[in-house]
C-alpha cells in the first residue's frame, strides 16, 4: 500500500520534430499536463515509420531537441490473441484487444541508460532514462486532424510546489513481517536463490481498468501495455516478466464510500472468478478516480497464497497539491510499488541515494515522495544489492525468490469447463479457452450421438460418439486414434462416468426401464446393474464424495430423484411437470446433488445441508440447461443455458446473475456439450 504527501503549483509548453514525432500547433492550455510541467512539446506520431525503423533494432529519435540513437529489442508483453472482457447491461462479452508492439533497450554508448517504448495504432508511448535524466513520451485523450496528440517532457521541468505531509503509509506491518519471514526461509539456501534468479519466469497478469481510466487516453490498452513494459524492464533484473493475454474493462466503479480498501475488497471478490477463468496469476485494477482516503494504492503482500494476487492502483492525481501526480512516470512507479507487494517486496528494504542536490528513491519507498519535484525522484526500480541498495535493502531478491510461486497461482484453480457443440454428423466445434476461438474437430458421422469424458486420466475431456445403429461407443484419444467399445442395444440412453473411481471415465447405457450396463475397463466387459423402472430418466454423479460415479434416476411421474448409494438408495423429492434434470456440485463440497430446470428460466437446485431446494433465476423460454465448473475457484458447479434460436451459450459466472458470459457460436442444429478440453487452458 502507498500513501502520499501534499504540495503546490501550475504549468505550460513548447515543441519538437523528427521523422517519428512531429510537433504541432495546439491549444496547450487544454491539456492537463500544463498543471505539472513548465515546458513540454506537443507532437503527433508516425508509428508506421517508427516500427519500420525498429525492425533493424536501431532507431534515431529526437526528444526536446536532443537526438538519441537507440538500440531496441521487441519484448512481446501482450499476446497476439489478447482479449478484452467488457461488461454492459446485457452481459459480458469478449472482444479482440488492439495490436500493440513493445520494445526495450538502451541509448547507444550509455551503459546505464534504459529505454522502454510502446506502439499501438497511432500512439507512441514510453521513456528514455539516460545520464540521470528521464524523458517521457505520452498520449493524451485529444486528437488533431485525426492524429493523437502526444506530449514530450523532461521530468526536471516539473513545476515546484510547496510540500507538506499528507499521511503515512497504511500497509499492514504484520503482513510485511510475514513476507519477510517467508523470504528469510527461502534465503536458507543461497544456491536456490541464485538458481531462481537465473531461471526465466513468465507471470500472467490480468490488467483491469474502469471508465475513468479509459476517458484519460485515446488508446487505453496501449497505455496499460506501455506501463507494464516499464515494470518489466525492472523485473528483468530478477529474470521475471509480466505477460498479458486478457484485460477486463469495468464501467463507472461507484462502490461504497470510494476509499481504497472498499475498492480493493470489491475488486478482489469480483475479479477472482475472472482471474481463474483467464488462467492469470495476478490481477490489478487501474482506477481512474481519486480514492476518498489518503491512500493511492493497495497491493496484497505476498504470503505464498493465490488469495494475495490483487492490487488496486490510483491512475489520477491525488489533488493538485499532492506529492502524487499521475504523470506517466508517477503511474509507472506506483504500479511497480503495488506489484512489488504482490512479489513480497517491503517498504523497509526500499533505498534512497543522493545525486547532486537531489534524492532518488526506489519504488517501494513510502510515503510517496514524488517523481520529479523539489529534487525528489522516485524511480521505476527495486532496491538491489548490485545496483541501488545493499545487503539490507535488496527488494529485487524478493521478486526472484517468489516469482516461481506466483507463476503457479494460475495452476491452483485451473479446472475450468467450457462449451462446445456437435452437429450429430461428425463435426465438433469446441471453444478454445486460450485463443478465444472455436477448434474444429472431425469425429463421427450422421446419426451418432455425442459423449464426452476423460478417457485417459489426463485431466482433459475428450470427445466420443455413441453409434445407435451398431450399438457401440467410439472414444477419441489424444493421439488422434480412437477406442471402440461394443456396448448397447435398441432404445438405450448413453451415460458416462468413472464407475470405479480410477480417474478414467467409461461409457455405459441405461434402457430407461431399470437396467444399466456400465463398462468395466479391467474386465473389458460391462457390469449389469438393476436400478429403476420404466419411463425413468438416467442421472449419474458422485453422491458420496468417494471419487466414483454412481447411478440414479429421475422419476418424471413422481417428480423425484432416486440416487443409488451402495446397496441402498436416497430419495429426493424435487421437480414438476416438464422439467429437465441436472446434476452438479452446487456448493463445492465434493458431492454431487440433483437439480431441475424448467426450460424457461427457473432452476431448483438441491441443498444437502438444508435438505431442501433453492431457486435460481437464469434463462428464458426455449433454452436448454448446461452445467459446468465455469470458474475453477471453489469447486462449485455453475449453471448456464444454450439458446438454440441464437446459437449461443450464456453462462452464469461471478456474483451477479445479471452479468452472464455470452459465447456466440453461429452454428444451428447442434447438440451442446460441456468439457474441460485443455488442461490449464484459460477461459474466454
């Protein structure tokens, strides 16, 4: 967590020109930067020319009349298939993120220099840090003649103001003490730390932003990626890197009293399912408003748990007279600070050093000391024994020590189901959680019925078919081959379950009159089970949390379920005319329970603890029920619907039923299927 200090002032501007940045005449007074800087250039960018030059790895760039020869390498912070999760009143949608290119490098001949540049559409953003000077290029939210207005400035041109203390840091000292204890344990093996530093680790982060942040920039995604690229320049000293596959956009976040703790806990609760769906390790909220308390950022302090994977960071200035002005450099420092807590970095190991008449501070310093005024400079930098720091001030070692644990956060809750369809003629379309597109699989032929299951105990669900003409199952294996199981007779319903609890799913059939035939992989034959009577529907699930699938029936005449448990059975009175039976672990306790859907928007799900059903409203007339583990957060089964009229799924994800996830497939006449198609894949 980081707090701030108060100060006073105002500002104005100038201009610059080269092949990539062209100065323009503009009403500088309309730009917020005039509040903070005495001098700056207003320019537009030629990103196409810049990127062409960057292909050679060398670019000559002129800023504020100074020419820099830059040596650059592409860094690929954002994936090519990145998606933005957007919300509106009708639900949650996934759209392609704009293309963004990122570069880092140095000024030719200046070993201690650092360059970070980002290109997105017609914006060019970043910094050049050389010879104790920092030059910034940033976008605005304004355009001229269709081109984005940029500002270029030197941090030394920040307007000086009268400073007074505003507050002290509110980070939990007990949390920092625990983080230090864990760190001390990891230091017990110096070799292990050295090995960790040498090992490259990629950490997936889910950046989130609200309407206030979006309003500040012509290209908010480019701005986010640019700041993460800056942070990565520092994480590189621990051989770690943040990578972006998804963003989440919020609307106006008018939450409670608007203080940092309220926003933090709201964000942590709301984003947790999305972090798990997207398979990301960390999630941060870039908040486009001023917190109502004295805090400008809150980041969970590392304790080894994936519950500490969150941070909220203020992206606007904390008042004109505050030490925190949300300049590009100020925002990058603050993000580095709060993410530092996620990695276990602490305030007490922050470092400062004199440089001429000024003081410079590493990013973990608290309270926030400013990034350019009254000779105080906070840097996008962690204390480091080999750079700025000593044996007692070495925050970069926290990053190196904890990065591998953080990179495994995504794997702690990775069992996420997604959707697919089968056209009943040999073509499957399975939603790919990583790419956000459909994977097309050819398996089957006309008149076959879809079945899905984990045939080989690899925690992935594979496809299969039941052939009602030849009474057999064909199960597709990962190798592309298939297994044929002769099983069935006229009029049976196929069922799938792990009948012996060994981790492999096997097929079975029910004759809808009381006879089951369940495939036994050990004997390579079917076990016959008698349970049920005529005109009952089959249901299967783990009724007793023993990891084995048991059989059951839904009695349409009596509106009740009978679940077989060993040599006995349990009767549950639940249902009414015209409902469809569903099975799921509704409370995440490891035991499956029955439920029903009326195909018109009403669900009744059994609660074993209260021995009664609770009602959920989700859907409308003419929709088909689907259930699955949509989040992987707590083992709970979620509900959803398939709307055949519009060829789409709607999945109830997160705390609000009013915000479903929509997945449009654009395919008609298909049968919906649900499965965890790819291990540790991510949800779109």
